[in-house]
C-alpha cells in the first residue's frame, strides 16, 4: 500500500493519505472517517476499529491508543529525524523559553547550528514561524525536525509542554537531554491537580535512554522524585541546594546579575544582562547543559554574558527616568518571581498591569490577584486574552481575595497601560505582565493586533515619558 501523506484532520486529507482518527475531549476524529475517505484516504487508523470498518471498504487498522500511533507513524513517515540531530527537551512551568534561547546562544558560540521549537515559535537559520502550541502535534513536530536536518542543524532545543507529553506528541523523539526547571500552579483546568501535572512532566525523564542527560533543578521540591523516576546521566543545578552546578554570592540590580559559579572543578564569575534570581536559575540550567556537551566553560561564559534576553521576558521598554518592563508572567509563581525581583531592585513605587486568559486555568486567578497586591504598590487588573469569557467575570475572580485600595480594574488593556504610565513618577517601575511576546489579543468574536511592547512604547512617546 502506497501512503502519500499522514493526517489527523480530515480537512488535510489528500488522495493516498493515511488518516489517524483521534478522539479528543471536544471533537471525535472517528466522526470524520467517512469524510476522510471521501477526500481520498487510502487507510484509516482508529480506536473504534469495528465501527470504522462497518463504514468503509478501505483498510482499517484498529489501535487502542491513536495518539501514540500518530506519533510513531509521523516519526516513520518523516524518516526518524530526531535520530539525525541532537534533540534537547526543556520542561517545567516557568523558564522554558529563556533557557532554550540561552542554550542556543551557547551552542552557537561553540559553532553548532541549532533550531528552536517553543512558545515564541519555530526557528532556525534566522527564520521564525509562529506556532499555535508550545509543543506542536506529532506531524508538525516531525516535519520541523526534518527541515532542521535538511538545513544542517546539529541540535534542536525544544520546549516540552505538559499537554504535549500527556498527549504523546513527543513520544517517538529520541531526546539526548532533558531539563527540568520547576513545577508550580498552572494548567489545572487540564490536569485537575498538581500530581497529574507532575506525572505528565515526569514522562520526559522516564522515557530517556541511559546515555541521555537528565538535568534537574535541585531547588525544586520535585527534584528528588524526578531524580528517582528519571533515567539518563544526572546533573543537578541550583542556588539554595547542594548540587553539581551552583550559584553563590549573588549580586542583583536592574542592569543585570552577577554570581560566582561553583562546579566540581572550579569557581568562575558570571555576569548576565538578565534580571532577577529566577533568571540566575535559568542561566544555571543552560550552563549545566553546555558542560554536559563538553563545551569549553570560556565559551559558555561568553555566550551568557552576551545574551540579550528573549522578547517579552522582562523586556525593557525605553522610558525617561522610569523602569518599564514587559513580561510573559502568566502563572502565580512567574508573577511572584518577577514582582519580587523588581520590588527588591526598584527605588520608587512598583505598579503591575495584568489579567488572566479566558478559557484557561481559573483556579490561579485569585492567587495571582493576592500575589500582585502583596508585591506591588499599585495593581491594575485588565484583560489578557479573554476569549469567550466575559472580561469582567475574569477580573472579578482575580480580585476575589484582594483587599484595600491599591488596585483598580480597567478592562481595556491599552487604557490600563496608559493609566499606569501616566500615574508614574521618576524612579518608579511599571510591569506589564501576562502576554509577553504575543502580538495579538483574543477577544470573544475576533483576534486583534496587540503587542504590549509596541503599545507601551507608543504611549510613552505620546506622554513624553
């Protein structure tokens, strides 16, 4: 049987395609088998084999786990690309994007070509292609990897989301290293509880081969459990805990950070333009990876010191006598880390503007409101990507446990940012949080252009600030 293509969406089926019918929570692929065959599918893989067989005369392969089947078939169809380059997986609630870009900088300093797959997009050879998910589905993922192989990439560094692991998008990928950052409150609308969330993350480490590297944040409460279930060669990093790669003597300010790197062999002074204790942890993760690849420490240090950061991750917006930052912080822990870092380093008042995404984990909303009020002097609650939820309802849930008069609600995001800027004084710090690199806003009935950095810059110029 000749198979000309793979599809799990009947709309993408072409003549000769193999159609994998995946039943999701909202849409059942098995309901579209007839449509796929009508469009030319030559074979079907379905968990409902008997039902599917009754509907068609084309061959039907019964397989109980169609997500697994799709991952394996995609790997086969695209020629096992992960076996032809070194794929590195970075997982955890926060820090994934910064770490992947730090790792790429280290690899480039060592003259290795490297592609990236993650939240900001899919990139190699200076191309950036936006992606819908942090970790694409198996078809897109394997296609991207094959393109990287063709382009001559030696490495691919990818963010591996809990959704991607739970849905087996990465199942057939041969990871040469896996990094764990942290695990805090997020995605509980999907995983229901932190234990399920941890189990999804742990899959990446359980499935490593013994020659791969398992790089784990020793400061995480989950480090011990992950070490116990994981495979591969273990490397630990951290600030507060005894570990292989450790930062001591931290010095932080709004221009960057310094620390003394302690490894088993030496001590080295490290400077970075990244701000905050949480970013030192990110730097340590990238250094640990670089050392695992036997890259010279001098090259690693040079890459770290020259790294300018990632769009939307504590990205500074030019302003007069004020510190204005854009950050993707959209979880309680991320918001707390960024606010704590800025609060400790700011001379004036700290104002935060943020909201929470609609149709996403609602449990974190009141917690984020409490944390914002605890660390910031002024809080402005606004809209993030409300989607089909009412913005006022989301704001009400954020403010549920907030007390006192240091917060207000301004649902229109541009107006909220303008309010924060106009009320600021010389020496103040303003954080616009939640959307980071995103250049859009998803409303109930449409998706509009909205880039926090661009909008904030325009407002600052209009105000003469």
